[in-house]
């Protein structure tokens, strides 16, 4: 007597559980795009942050080079030297020690040195050195900027790959959701027709069990999606735990770059850095000239110290005549580095060309496969209408219906996954095409 009422309650509970699961995958707080994750990954990348700081630091280095090599230097200096004597008739310090006194020769110290001077130095002939050192800095800055661009490109590749994997998982959830919606619609129709005797109760029960099984699969898929998105956020340094639905990005294949590949620019910078280092090294063989002057107290004896106040000025010139062929040795070393950079450039270009050609070929094949799968998808949509019409007339078995609905769902999922795979391949091709 109570069995129909229990069955009705059970059916209502199942419908309610299905509705909750259908809403669950999209109980997000908003939507997230690939660019949002990329921007966050770059901002939170420790190496990128360090490089940006180093680039700013080189701006101060240029000012420091000019300040050290070209700016006049003014400073105060003071010196007190006491040279005591032993065995000098009890006099520790004396400007005329006896012949038996023990201590420095009076011609060297005269008993001490007392000075307090204002000094001025002016470097001369330093312009070429300043130019070469600042040129070396500019090369280093360009190397850092190239590395920063490479980090951004690598993040676009790795984060993009993770993002497309998450999109594939989201497509899987959407496939389960759509299949559950469709299955539930057919279940309600079969339930109605069963009450009219057009379907067996066993058919109704089979549909009910199938819905329960699908609801479990949907729930498991939702959990996998949440975990995937949280891992993606963690990789990009995003700390909030909200699960947002992902937007499929518009991505197209980039045109081959006309300028040197990003992957070999670092080798070009290495060669330029080697040349600039050679120039800086060779600057030590230029004449080194500086002018100096000082004024103040400078005395080596205490008596009449107040009269030993004066000034002096002069020029200091030095020129390197021979240093054991260091210049030639250094030049040979630099030529080896330049040759190594050239060889590495050719090897890297070969790798880049091989990778980009392989991905371009895969992109073409995947596009052809996608066109064929979309044609099949259209035919299955038309076939779905026929199946639904046969269900209304009770002209199809429930087993055949369930089999078709699962195949229909797998075809739709295959198309979505293929579209995501195509975008993932384009993302890889664009990486190698920089």
C-alpha cells in the first residue's frame, strides 16, 4: 500500500540531487581568463621580479661609472706618525738623536710625520673608458630584458598548457552535465509512459539507476575540476580559493618572426657582451692621466710645525708598456666565446625549426580531424531527434536509448576536447615561433 508513495518520494529526492549537481559545477563567483592567470604568474615569478630590480639597478650603475671615472674628488686626509728612539739619553722623541740611539734613520722620519691636508684629484682622458663601461651595462640590460621576455614566453607556454588541461576537465564536467540533463528529460518521459503501460517498470528502474550512476560520475568530475583549477591558481601565485569557470581563449597561430628568434637572442647578446668586455679590458692600455693638488699642514718635525703650511700640485701619468701578452691572451679567449655563441645559435635555430614544423603539422592534422568530428556531431544531433520521437511512441528499448545517449555525449565531448587540443597545439607552436 505504501510502496508507490515511497517510490514517489525516492524519485523526487533523485531529481533534487540531480538538480543540485547540475548547478554545482557553475556555482562559481565569476569567470577567469587565460590572461588573468598569465599576468598573475608573471607578477609572482621570483626571477622576473629580480630581473626588473636588476634593470633598475643598472641605471644607477651608469651614473656611478661617470661619478667614479670623471668627477673631481675632494677629500681631507690626516696622518700622525711617531718614531720613538731608544738609548737616547732618556729622550723618546728627538729631532737630533745621538749616534747610539736605536730607531729609524733621521733622514727617513726626522722623528715623526704630522699632516692635515685638503686634497683634490681630477681624472683626465677617461671619456673612452666611461663609454665602454656604459656600453657594457647596456648589453647587460638587453640580456636581462631578453631573459624577461623569455620568462614571459615560457610562462605563456606552461601556464597555457595547464589552463587548457583545466579547460578539458571543465569540458568533461559540462559533458556530464548535458548528458545528465538529457538523460533526466528522457527519464521523466519514460516514467510517464511507464505509468501508461507503454514501458516496463524494469525499463524505468534501469533509467533511474543509470541516472544515479551518472550523478556520481558528475560529482567526481566536479571534484577533479576543482582540484585542477586550484593547482593552476597555486602555480600562478593566486591565493584565493574561489572556483571560477574558465573562458576558452581566442588563440591563432602567429606569423613567423622576421627578426632573430627569441631563443637565440641571448647568444647574440653574449657575443656583444664579449666584445664590450674586450674593449673594457683594452682600456687599461690607454694612457692614464690625472691631476692632483693638496694644501694644508705637512711636517715631519714638531719644532716650527706652524710654518710648515703650504700647497702642492702635479700630474700623474702612467702607460702600460708590457704585461706578458695579457692583451693577446684575453683577445684569443674572447674569440673562443664568440665562436661558441655562433655554434650554439645554429644548434638552437635547428631545434626551433624542427619543433615549430612538427607542431604546425600536428595543427593541420588536428584541424582536419575536427572538421570530420563536427560533421559526425551534426548527424548525431539529427539522429537524437529521431530517437526522442521513437521514445514518445515507445518504439525503442531503454538499453538502446542509454547506449545512444552515451555515444551522443561522447561525440560532443570529443569535439570540445579536440577544439581545446587544437588551441593547446597552437599555444605550443606560438611558443617556438617567437
